[in-house]
């Protein structure tokens, strides 16, 4: 759903995170996430606005990760969760690294510069199917 003030993006994919930049023995610095970013940018292109948003932005990101098998019961109840399984995802990748990855992918396409992001809300949950939802609103 898109209007001039809001963009809602849903990617049916495992959330990715920004990897630390590396350097070669010769001193060349490179981004090990660059190949992943190209793939993600292709997915994001189907939602891109006609022109980059201007002004202050609120960006909300909801990352859902697939639950591990160990969260489920066994036998004929294998489709049911065990009691006391967590709702929130608190493992790696970290929420801030995931946010940085997607902000970098959207830079100069969805907005002129990521410095426009005045408010950032990031949530990580467990779900049956992994996904990434990004909501961008002009403030």
C-alpha cells in the first residue's frame, strides 16, 4: 500500500543483517554483505516510490524468524509449540544489524539519505514463516 506519505513493504524472506566490513591483506576494505544487498535491492525495487521521500521519516521494521524445531513438541503433537516458548527473537542476528542492512539497501531509492530517519522502531519475533515488513512514513 503506497501513498505520498507512507510505504508498506513485505518481503517473504529470512531477515538478513549487515556484516562487518573486512579488509584484505593489501589494505582494501570491502563489504561482505554486498552480494546479499544486490538481491535484496531487487526485491525492494517492486515497492519503490516514484521519487525518494524527503523530510523526516519514521521507519518501522518487523523481522520475523522461523522457529527452531526445538520449540515444537514431538510425536502426534509436533505441530504444537511447547509451553513457555519465547515470542520475541533474541538471538543473532541483532536487531540493529538487521535494521542497518535494510536501511542501506533503501538508501537513495526510498529516501535521499538515511540521515532522514528521525525515528526507528525495530521488532523481532518468532513466526511459522520468516518475513521482513518495513513501514516508512513521512513525519
